């Protein structure tokens, strides 16, 4: 967690010296997530951003987001009377730190893209199905989840109000169900002047 705070403070300082045109505010996103290529599920992101315009509506936008990404994986094992189907549900919480560079596409549309660090805060799993009991039926921690590098991109629709809507895509690398994730969703942000 200390690394996250240091990175955010560093990005904040960079943004502060880049431009006198600073905006900041909260951002929230709802969408679809996938963990390691498994079945998609509901996801959620909430956090803060700093928007530093460098020149001609181009600039940087670092963000720090708390993300909940869910997913599931179907499986089976050989039971006494034949194959038994199971489903393992995963819940990962991340601290995602995208560093967007942005450029205007038109007067009201902005394109954002850049690298992202995804730090797994907590990862749990639970398996359900006929004949599943004991430890497999309890929520347990997922082992060997680490910070992962990835990419993030999006489109923002700039209205005449401080409220902005947009679309976001992000993905982190890694092994299946060991930190790899994808998020696609709609976002809303409130821009305030510094």
C-alpha cells in the first residue's frame, strides 16, 4: 500500500508542475470483468483523478482506483456416477493506477490511453456444485497474486457541465486467475478546477 501512495504522490507532483490548468475529482465505473479468460461478471471501480492539460487540450490524467473484479470458471471432476460439473467464483480487489495521456478527437470527444499498474489487494475463490463440501465449499484466498502491468484506454464525452461520461477498457497481464484481469465499462467523472 505504501508503494501505491508514493506512486500517486509522484504523479500528483508531476501533474502539478506540468500545467496551471489542473482539474481533479472523483470517477466511478460500472462494467463487465473477466479474470484470466474465464466467464465474465459484474465489476466496479471508484477513485480519484488529476487532469493536467499540457497544450491544446492534450495532457496527462493519472488516476488511483479501487476496483472489484469478479469472474468464474467452469470445471468438472470424475465422480462415482460420472462427471460432476463445478463452478469456481473469483472476487479480486485491486488498486489500479492508470496513467493516461489524452488527446482531443473533436470538440466534445477525448481519447485516453496509457500504462496501468494493477496491485491485487485481496483475491478469493469459492467452488460450488454437487458433492462439493468441506474446504472447497468455503471462501479461500487465491495464492500467488501479484502486481501486474497492463494497459488502459478510453473515450470521454465532454459536456458543457463538469459531469463527464465515457467508456473504459483496461487489462492486466499475468497467469490465469493469478492477477490477469480485463475490465470494460461505462464511467462517470466530476471535474473540478484546482
